[in-house]
C-alpha cells in the first residue's frame, strides 16, 4: 500500500488552474479505512479491481464520494485521481454530493412509468418539496429517478437504499417516506431489512451484514417472477384463450373448408385487434403522397 506522500495522492483533474490537493482523512479514520481497504484489495489478483468496492467504502464513511475519498482510493491502489474520478462519475450508485439517510428511487422506466411510476414520482416531489436528486431539509430522504431494476413484474417499483418496495401507489409511497422521516420501522417487500445509506454502502463494499435476520434474508423470487416458470413446468393451467366472438367485428373468417385459423396461425388472442390495410381497405397502407400530388 502506498502512503499519502505518494506523488499520485491527491492529484486532481485540472482545467488550467492547478487544483489544490484534496484534504486527507483524520489519522484515526485513515488507519481504519486502510485496514478495511487491505481486506478488500486482498480479494483480488489485481489491486485495481478493488476500485468499485473501495468507492463504496469511502461512500460509507461520508455518505457520498468526496475528493478526499477519491484521493484515498487513488493512493491505496496506486492510481491517479483522474482514473478514480472517471470511474466514480460513471456509475450512478456513487453519489457526488451529500445525500439523505434514505435514497428513495422511483423507477420511471417504461413499464413502471406507465403502471404509475411517473405519478408516484410527481406525488413524492410535491409531498417532499424536493426535485430529482434533492434531499429533504431534515437530511432524511433523497428522491431520485432510477432506471429499471429488473423488477418489472412488480411494477411500479420504488427502491429505498436499493431494497424493493413492490407494486407501489402514490398514496403508499407518500406513507413510506413519511415513515422513513419519522423513524418508524419500514419493511421492504422482499430481501434484506432496510438500513441507512451509509450502512448499505458498507455492505456493498463487501462487508457482511451482521444485523439480526439479515443473513437469512434475500429469499427467492416473488410470485409474479415465478409465474412463467410454473407455467413452463406445467404446474399452472395455461392461460384461457379467448376467441373472437363468431360474427362479431373481430371475427376471423373461416376458409373455404370451413376452418377457422387458430390464434397461433394469425394474431395472438391477447393482442388488441389491429387495424391494417387488410381490415380497412378504405385506407390502404403505402407511401405518404407528396403534397400537391
Ligand atoms: S421498468 Fe421498473 S423495474 Fe423494470
């Protein structure tokens, strides 16, 4: 491990003006972080592979990744702070400014958005009086948009410090943040018990979660995630196929032999009726006519 007198330590990215070296940690904090850093680095054949967990480690110390934290990572790994900064600014899980004890992320990717994620985000903005990436005055909650967390089957999803709160509603999400701010116990829908952002960052650095019940947490996928698997295994009755009503507007005509094409032969039985040029001969598809033609 290099020392703080290394020429690389504290070296900043400069745009014309020389940047002052980042202030160091107090000696006792640095000693403690160095012990943890040694443990993390020992897990990898190449020390620079430890950069991601080390950034979580310094985030656990201050609640976000500071210049001091990045200089520390550069120092112990023998990297430049420019290299560390490039990584820290690439991943959204590293925060670059002070944040709340609870990072409340609302998934606003397509599926969650249409299932109510956008409405939840708007409701929380108004309820908390903060915008995206902002923290409430009491320092408890930081609100932000998050990207898809592969929990689309439980949409709309809210995550608090990366723990899942499934099938949320605007009213439920407001209740959730009220409980967090008031210090009332809050239990994620599945997975580990909730902890603060700094505690979460330490777990992400690779240190065990020693809280009661945490070791047994995690569980398995929820019912919605397993529905397809059960169907494939024949453990669930196949979905009921609904044929268009005979003689109705979406009836599939029989062929000359009196055979009516099955849904598999034409349109999925779950698809909405499609208006195409075949079904709407008065408006055939084709290249748009130039104006004046
Ligand atoms: S779109 Fe929200 S979890 Fe996938």
